[in-house]
C-alpha cells in the first residue's frame, strides 16, 4: 500500500481478487492505459459495494448517475461556457475561475485547473443543472457531510449564476456519526484503514436498528451510535422498545379476539378520564401533524421521537390500567371497548410510523409476555 494512500482490508481484498483474475496483464500495459482501466474497474467495484449496502439497508435509488456521463456529453465543458457567457468567469494563474464572490461567496472557485482538468465543483454545477434543466426537477435536496459546509454558499451561488433560483436547492448538512460499544468509542480512520463498513454494522445490529438509530437524531446533532445498545433486548434500546410496544398491542388485540370481547357493542363514543389514557390519546391525535411537519421541515427524526413517546405512554397506561377482564377483576363492557379502541389506535400509529421509516412492525416478539 502507498504510504499516502487509503489503507483497509477491502482494498487489499480487491487487489488480491484482481491479481487472481488478470494476473500480470496490467504490468504489460502502458502505464496510462493501465491506470485508466484500473480506475474504471475500481470505481465499478466500489459502486457495486455501495449498491449492496443500500439494498441491505432497504434504500432504493431510481437512478444511479455516473459523473462520467456529464463528461461524455460535454456538459462539464458546456457549464463553463455558460458561466463565461453570463459573465461569471475570469482567468488568472493559468486557470479558469468561477467569479462566485460577485454573488456573495467568500472566494472565487476554480473551474478548470492550470493543468486543464476540471475543478472540484465544475461537474457538481453541471450535475445540478442536469437535474433542474434537463430532467426538470422542481426541488433538489442534497445531503452532505458537515465537513462540506464551506461548499454550500458557492453551490447556491452557482445556481444563481446559471439562472436557477437557489432556493430550489436545499442542502442538508449531516453531522458525523460516532460509533460506540457501550462506554468505549470505536476509533476510526480512513487513512490507516481502521474502519467499520456499513455492511458490517448492518450485519451486527440488523437493518431495523440501523435505520431507526440513523433517524433518531436531527441531522445537525452529532449522533452516538451504540452498537451494543442496538442489539440489546431492553427498554433502553429505542427500536426494540417501539417494536415491542407494537407487538404488545397486537398481542392484546389477539387475546381480545380469543376471549370474545374484541367487537363489543356499546352506546356512544369511547370515553377516557384517566391521565394515562388522556396522555396517550393526545399523543396519537398529534401524529398527522408530526408527519406533516417532518415532511415540511425535512426532519424524519420527528417520527422516531413520536414513536418513542407513544411507546412510553402505551406502556405507562398498560402498567396502570387493565384492558381485558379476568375472573378476579371484571371490567365493564364500555371500559373494555374504550381501552381496546385506544390499543387498536396505538397499534395503527406505531405500525404506520415504523412503515414510514422502513422498520418492521412485528406482530409478536420472543420476549413479549402474553398480556393480562
């Protein structure tokens, strides 16, 4: 491995696979041709790994767009020409610059380096133009790592420069994820090859825990992903607690069917008077508003917050009040009907919110005790 290159077992494994399949072929090729072909094959291999990770996580993209397509269609060159025609290009030090300071950015940015290769953001501008102009998107949402914060202003400026309302581009900056095992921080470094791949995390904790934990914090808050907690069957594990609560509601409704009280006929709407019931009803009523706000503000963590709140309120209600009758403690039909209505509504909300975030809603769980 080169000292200044990235280290990691996945790179070594790919190199070994490549050597076994092609032997000394690359050593016999001209250096430039060998590097170009290796780069293409390496990129294909990495994209295949990314596709597999996304599939395992339940994330599906309609389009996988290749940057090379922009170069093949001369759209990178075309975007430089368009910026030049609009008066936002200058040339100095042998390079071509985007005059983004004219649009409020803190510095100009290289479009074409002095060696003739495109700058970092040139293909980015062309890619966003492709989305807005060629494919006709009304709104584009980018999700970037927080370390790219300095790039936000210049990307917005570039949209303005080519005549696109910069407000149509929303950029969400996501803070880095800190992996833990209990109290111990897992130290990671791309440069030294000390990494944990997403596929490893999914294999260790499962798709459901991965999705729930990644959505459990606002994008502008640092997230501590506790790998040990994510596999624990305990109330402290938020995804387990929410799924357990859904399974509990399903178990209650199943037992109501078996006891012949699931479809009681009573006069009037259900009535609730106890604080635990009222608190749960109020949380359930808020659900449509929370969904709308999560969509409007692009904040899916609002859904996981509500799911945990509903789960907590359900279990507080269940702990204090009997839902189904027993020989030792009979319950009036009107009370049974009202509380089963509340349990059924809770089940529906938990199932729906888990569905929205792509997490399963089990009907039963191994550690779920039979109610009542």
